[in-house]
C-alpha cells in the first residue's frame, strides 16, 4: 500500500516520481483511488486545462511540445497528458508522444505522462479526468491534454478541457470533414498547422467559411480565431498562446469558465455513479433476481422497462 499523504506532499514539491505513482494509482483503479481523490480535492482547481485534438498527422505532438516551450518561457509549470491508442490485440500502446517531447524530459518544470486509451472511445483514456486532477494538484499552472487522432464523433476532450484547440493541416481532407461538423463544432481556437505547405491559406479560408455557416453568435460571444503555425519551427506558437489567454480572459469575465468546470465535475460524478451501478449489475449475472425478472419478461408478464426499474430500485435500496 502506498502512503498517499506522503505522495501528495512530494507531488506538491514537484517530485515527478510521486506524480507518476499517483497517476498509476488512478490508471490502475487502485483500491486507494478514493483516498487519493479525497487528498487531492482541496488542492486542485487552479490549473488551466487546454485540450488539443485533430486528425492523425496534423502535428498535435509537435504543437504540444512547442506550447510547452512557450509556457516555460513565461515561467509556468506545465503538465502534459498525451493519450495514445491501445492495440486491440495486445492492449499495449506505442506512447510515441513522450518520444516526440523528449526535449523537455530533463526540465523539472514539465511533467509528461502518456496514457493508453485501453479501448475507451472519445479520444481520451477513461482515467483522464482524475489524471488531470493529479497534475493540477501537483502545482501545474497549465495542463495540456493531447488526444488520440480523432474523427468527428470522438470529441470528449471538449467536456474535459477549459479551452479546446482543434488542429488541421493542408492537404489532409479536413475541409471535407468540416462539412460533417462534429469535431469542428467543439473548437475554441483553431490551428492550421504546417502552414508552410501549399494550400494552407485555402484551408484557413475554407475553415473560416465553415465556421461562418454554423454561426449563431450574439454580441460579445466568443468567435474562435484561426491561427496558422509551423509548429516544427515554433512559428505562430506565440499567437496560439495569445489566443488561448484571450479565450481564458473572456471566459473568466463572463463566468463561462466556472460554468464549464461545474459541468465537468457533474459529468465526472455521473460517470463514477454509472460505472459503480454497472459493476453491481454485472455482479448479478447468475443471480436469482435477474433470472426471475428475465423469466417474467419471456412469459409476457412483465416488460423490460419495468423489469429494469425494479432492478435499479433493488440495487439502490441495497
């Protein structure tokens, strides 16, 4: 068993090994997870969480690394949560983002953690919300969350980040994908990376057009900016940071930031409750109560909705 109080104290002091152990407890759904979350609760809530998402190959990792450099120049502590897809065969993951961000490996003001999705859809790992809280409580001023390369339906990052950054690149068919909406509806800041390639200006214009088509904003509402970058050369990154800070200031001024964090906490509680309920239902397989309800459904004496209501009532009362 880990000494959670000691780990939390060490994490606050900036010791990466303690942070790593806390996140490992989260990822492994340790029996000490409740103790960890209880210890972290009063310490979290200060970090600015930025999500970066986009199709595979647009340069998310390179852009994330460049943002780390920019924030470190400002003297801010930065946490990076890089989510990689799991193999459907072995369950393992390449975790290549840590390799791409090796330039920051020796910086004590940067903590980089790769996480595997373990089959979880939505572009994030199931343990991402708790891992973000660990980095927040450990004193990170900014937490950058880089998702798996995603499609239109994998937009979970919008529910976990304070600000969502959507990356695109010229020549990758993103303009066509924009017409399908989905991922392009979640962005607070849009980045056209690899802007030194042919077609970057056209991609930015098409993106601007697509955003305008779906626009229903009133006076004072946030209009997502489009920033062109060449992240590999750190060109345009300062402009991205400026856009992020403007969005944060806008959210704080209008109370949007507090609303987003409240909604995030509500979803987290709901997810934990639903997961616990599913586990209890799973324990019922082979249980006489479930079999009895199934027999009544087959006999036509009970419909499945009333049976489910009866089952939930029994579980919650128990």
